[in-house]
C-alpha cells in the first residue's frame, strides 16, 4: 500500500513543490494539502494520513499547537518543516519533544532549487516516519544515579543516535549525575541545529554540554556533541582523550557518523569505554560498536519498544555485539549502578 501523505504549509509555493516531490514517488500518495491548521484538521479526519509534513510557522494556529493537539487526539507520524534560524531550531526541538518524528530544514534562499535539491532527503524522511513508533508508552521518570559503580568505572561514554534521538538523548542524559565520565555524542543533525541542541541539553541536564570544536580534552561531567556536517572522532594524547573534527566524506550516508566516532574509540583497545546506540534509521554505528565490543568495551542498545525507529539498535543486535538491550529509562542505571 502507498504511504498517504498530507502536506500542511501556509506557503503556496512550498505546497506546490511538495506536491510535485511526493507525486514523483511511486510508493506515496498525496491525500491533500492544507494552508492552515483548520483545513489540516478536517483533512486528517477525512483521510487519516500515514505521514504529515507540517510547517512550524503558520497563521491562526501555529504548527506546535496543531502538533500538540494532533498527538493527543490522533497520534500520527509528523515531519516538521523548519527554518534555519535560532528560533526555528528551538521550535524544531520543541516539536520533537511534542511527538514529531523528524524535521527537514527549509532552505532560506532560493526555495525552489533548495527544495528540489532536497527532494531525495524529503522522501527518505517521509518513508522513515511511516515506520516510526508514535505510540510508544510514556517514559517512566527515574532519579539520576548518585554513585558510579566502580566495577564499570569508565573514562568515556559514547552515544550514537538518529531519528528520534534528540529526545532519547535528552531523556537519557537527564538521568546522568553531574560527576559522570566524559561523554561524546553523535546525533544525525544538519549544520545550524547542533549548537541549539547542545544548548538545549545543557539546560535540561546536570552536565555541561558543548558543540565540539575539536581539540578539547574530554572532562568528567561534560558532553561533547558532534557538529552538523563534521565527523567527531577521539584521539588519545598524553593519557587524555581529545576531541577531533573530521571533514572527510559521509560514512553510512551520514556526516557526522556514529561509526566513525565508535571506530576512533575502538582503536584504543581499552576496557574503559561504554558505547550506547539509540533509536535511528539505518545501520550507522553497528560496525563501530562491533569493534568496541571486540576490544573489550561495554555496549548497550535501546530496545524496540522505546525506540521511535528500531533500525540502528537492531543492526547492532543482529551482529551479536551488544551486552545489554534495555528500555531507554533503564540505560542510565545499567551504566552507573
């Protein structure tokens, strides 16, 4: 069956371009377009779309308000259309918190060429959203661990994620104590969004969270996020772990790549690395986790029930390189207790 898609955007130009893109896909059917939330509500009730693309900035009722009401009344996979601005980035992460599966950054200039250039990415995100688990059970809030288990004492924790990962990482790090070992994170995000995301994590957790610039000595209680458009790798220098940015080609179709980050840690052959792979589409991270596992590191994968998309964890589990498969809310306790 074809994926039924509803486009909601106040721009007639964007609606027209999205119509062309969706109609070009043999596995999709455009069931309608809406210029505001009121028309969108009626079309949702009439056609029950499989996926909705939703503009954040709309008249009458903004995209976030519509999304909040939608997820309460009729949970549906939503891909947000976001602007490449600070305000747009903040609103985007708020939309993910409200239940959106993913987002697409609208080109700020030359919209026609920009959207057409991103047509493949748009279709990929719609297909991924169609597979998303939007009816996940609510998380069970747990207190942050206070004492690190010496049996699992580690110098570095590495976290990789993609679709659904921005919220999964936030929920995970909210449980990390302020004296956590140093943390490195690769989340598939475009440039222009990672600084805002690092700031968001910094506000919501006990940790100091930064967008990595390269050359930082990894410190306890601090998390370093791979910047959009650059790979984050780790080198060892003088007994310290040091961040390094890599501008090489995409790996597994991504830049930053979880595999590249995990691979850099596996090179040390140490038993003081914990690798965690969270929700996401595709295979990125599985091979890198295999190397960490083979070199004595401790590996954890998020379980299917709590994933938005059980792609990356599934691939690592299939390779039989995961020590523990856990619900998102149980991972921190497994690391620290």
